[in-house]
C-alpha cells in the first residue's frame, strides 16, 4: 500500500504529530518523513512502514478512487481497513517487559518474527541483505533465550531501507552469508526455535545456537 505526501501530512495533522514525533513512532529518520512529504520517491517498504505506524496510531487511509466519491485520496480517524504493518507495530509495541517477563517476551518475539516473515512473503520478495543479517541476529537471540538480542535484531531487521544509507558498507563476507539466508531458511530456523521451546529439557542448562552466528558489523537502525 502506498502513501503520498498529502496523505502523510493530513494523517500527521489528524493525530497532532510533528515530523520528529512521527519519525520516532515509525522508527525512521526525520529526513525520511520530510522527503516523503516533499513528494520524493521512497522505497515502497518505507512508505508501507510509515503508513502502518500511522494506522496503528488510529488513522484510516482513503486511497484514490476507493471511498471518496470525488476520486481523491485522504485520511480519517476511526476504525476501518488497514495494512499488515499496522498490526506489526501494535505487536511490536505490546511486547512484554524483557526483564520482568523474559519467557513471555521471547514467545511474543517468536510470534512477531513469524508475522514479519509472512509480511515479506505477502510482498512477493526475499529479505534484503541487511534485513537477512539482522533477522539472523534475532534468531540467535531467540535460540539462546536472550530477549534483548532477539528484540534488538528484530527491530533492526524490520527497519525500512530508506532509514539506512544505500552507501552503508557491507563486506563481501557479510554479503556471501546473507545470500545463504532466504525465506525458507528463516522458516526452518524459526521452526527449530519453536521446537526447542516446546522441549526445554533438550536445552536446559546450556546455550544453544540454532543458526549461524552473525558476522560483526550488522546494520543499526
């Protein structure tokens, strides 16, 4: 689902959000929001990401020729159809406390990971290189029962590409590792994590690594 400049401005006005406030909610840079509202071309996933954040905050987007008899696009507050990214944000915001309830947090992170993999598949694409490295980092956190590493990697992994520099260096070794990790890889690894969670005696008292450890230098959000 796309998001044009006027829709973004109207949605911010409806929610009484500034550019920096929206950027913080959507986990993108203020410059990314400003570029969108200037009408500059952004990656489709970045538009969907920002749109999902706004939907999760309570706005409904009216796409061109959809609900408007005049054929224009717009926004309104209230219930209505919304994107999978809105559900993604709500799940992310409702992760249990990592320190006080680590087991519940890990279970929620596993479900969030699976949900994001489903979003990628629905978009008919494979994860990009940084996405793969960061999601693999999250898998290692899940495999080792470390909710902090899992949350950090997953949060970075879902960060849209316009919030990362296209010129951010990636080593040949990192790129080669990323190329081995497609959607099927992540589904298999996640199934291993879930199987271990259902059979805790197989991993009690020791750390496990279900997937290859990520190389140093994975991307930051």
